[in-house]
C-alpha cells in the first residue's frame, strides 16, 4: 500500500483550537459539531481541536460541548443543533465544524441575530466561507490544506516505491486564514482551494525528469 503522505490532520485541529484560545483570550464556551461518518475529520481535525480545548493546561477556562450530525442532514441539522445549544446555554461564544457545515450554521445564526455574539471556526477555506470571514459574518477563521499538492505527493510516493526507493516526508503545509491575511490568497486559491503557496507541480515534474 502507498503510505499516507498527507498533512497532519490532528495537528491542524490543534492549530484551530490554539487560534480560538488566542482570539478569546482563553475564555471559551465552544460547541463542536462533529460528523462521525467522515472518519478523517472524526480522528483528525475534530480530535485535535477537542484535545486542545479540553486540555486544562492549554485553556483552564474552556468549556466544550459536542453535538453529532450526519452528512445526510448537513443542510439542516447542524444549524438546528446550534440553535438548540445556544438556547440552552446563551454563553456559547464559539461554534466549530468543517466549512460546508459552517456556511449553513453561520447563515442561520445571522438570521437569528446572533452575529457578533458567536464566532465560527472552520477548515477547508471554501470560497463561500472566505467571503463570510471577509465580511465579518460569524466565521472568523479557516484552516486550509493543499489537496492538489497531496494528490501529486501520493503519485510521487508511488513512483518512488515502484522504482525501489523509500518514501519521503512530503512536508505538506497547512495555513490558517483570517481577515488579516485573506489578501494573500490568489484568485486560483479562492476558486480551487489554497495551493500551498508554491509551484509544487513544477518541482515534482523536475524530480520525475519530465521538465
């Protein structure tokens, strides 16, 4: 089998938690919306964020509530769960989930007049979510990873293995985006996802002897 050469999913989640702690100066009452059907998120970003926020050394004043939803109800359930959670506990000041989920949650929170009371943290940095961040509409941060780069890295690893060479650490980066650095995204980044900040395609073609 081809080794996993993707970025560190758990570390990405911890980075999200670190940002939330920094942004709220350590005073967090967070609702984490988890989709257990998406295994890579369940044991990756979700696990990392939850671990960071429940670490009393990292955040003594962090409270975490977890609600699960299913991908079949993505368009309705996360927003409904958030509304119910906020009704039970009006002190909630963060909601966390992946970007497709966050877009729906943010829209619902805005409609309920809760913009400015709750901040949203997501990941993937989809175009719609980047616009929410730019406009200051609930979501304030997302974390991007270069999926195209990861695909090329998998091909590179396969090439190495087929030629009797060992796999190498591909050093796939991730990057956090908030309102302060959105202008560093290119039009291609916004349309197709963050590309990693470098021309990785040309570098791989050189390695493969194609260019």
